[in-house]
C-alpha cells in the first residue's frame, strides 16, 4: 500500500503541480490538506488510491480542479461549483468591492445580480450588506439550483432567486444597483477551446462576434429597472473598456467609469441613472 507521502509525490510529478495534487488528495480522502502533512506515513486504502488516481487522470486531461472538488473560494465564501456554473475568478472580487462602495448605506437597498451562476457576486454582497435585498437571476435552472444551495450552505437569507434571461422576468422591479459578470468573450476567441474554459458552460463565456452581445442587452435594459441615481456595474474583458463606456453613455448613463483589476487591466465599467431619465 502506498502511503500518503508517496501518493502525493507521484501525483505532483504527474501533474507538475504539488498544490493541485495535494488539493485533490485531500478531496479524495475526505481530509484537510493539513491532515495530509500530519499523516504522511499513513497507508492509504485501496479504494482511496483508486479514487485519487481517477481524479489525477481527469486533471491531467484538463478538467478544472474546482469541478473535480466541486468547491471554490470567493470573497469570504466557500462555494459549490458544478459544470453548470462558471468557476468564480479572483478578479471578479473587484466588482463586489465597487458594488459595496456604491450601495446606499441607509434603508434596505435592492440589488440584482444578473447571470449569478454559482451565486458568487450576489452572495458576497448579501453577506457584507445584511440590510440589502438581493435578487439573483440566471437563465439556467441548473445554475440557480447551485446558487440556492450556496446561499443555504453559507446561511445567507437576504437573497431571492429568479430564473430570468437578463431583465426579462424583472418587470416592475426598481433597483438601486444592478451588477453582472456576463459572458463577454468573442465567439471565435481561441481561448474558449483552451484550459479551464473548455469545461465551463459556453453560455456563461461567449457573447457574439465581439463578445458584447449580452453587455448590450444589459446596458439597454438597465435604465428602466434602476431608481434615479441607481448604478449599473458590470465586468468585461481587458480590451472592452472603451466599448463599455460608449454603450453606457449612448444609453444615457452619467458618471461613467472603468476600473482596473490588480493586474492593471480594464475589468469593470459602470454608470449612474440620472434623476429624470
Ligand atoms: N474572466 C473570464 C475569462 O476570461 C471570463 C468570464 C466571463 O466571460 N464572464 O476566463
């Protein structure tokens, strides 16, 4: 029987990544990574060895670690992810930070996260602002089910879930803040056929010829669903800042801006509905 140390060493060599090997071994054994260190000399049971070997081979074939473990950390939350949802990215925390800065402090502001996926953005905002009422939408029922489980598992109860194609099911809603990390990759972008993106839902990644199809729909629909003074904020690609600001200005938004992520790339744009619009 191989011991824990040997299993880890072999997998680290196979994957060329010791951290990933350790995450997968901890998952296969149902233990923490710290446990692995303390139990390096323990022999592993045959069924655990087989389960781990299967995970390592799937990872070697390119499946994202988050789909193999079904977990990903985002903000202060531990989230379930499945192939029905995009895997939350660290750069999306910028959108959460900006949303928190724009959210009215007083009263019970209403927020919508359009295309919530695993629920990452909606749940992070709801966790930080217990006084806010957050609406999380997705066109995918499978994604919404994951987001709902994430709300329950993180004991967050100020989020409601609605199946909706962008604003389609939000008739009559008047929101203080609309946020979204929509699909924004051009349909012919070769990145879609590489790395983790191959395994993620195309509907959460690709958006037409220039990657802006869904952003256009969100910008066009937002004014009618925002209160005067309300904000729209959305994530986009590093080369879409100019286009995003043009769309916002053409739709009548004021105080239009683009914010950069930690890598100094344009990542989030937003604007404010004027009082009389
Ligand atoms: N940021 C992701 C990527 O480029 C894309 C996410 C999205 O389309 N919303 O991998």
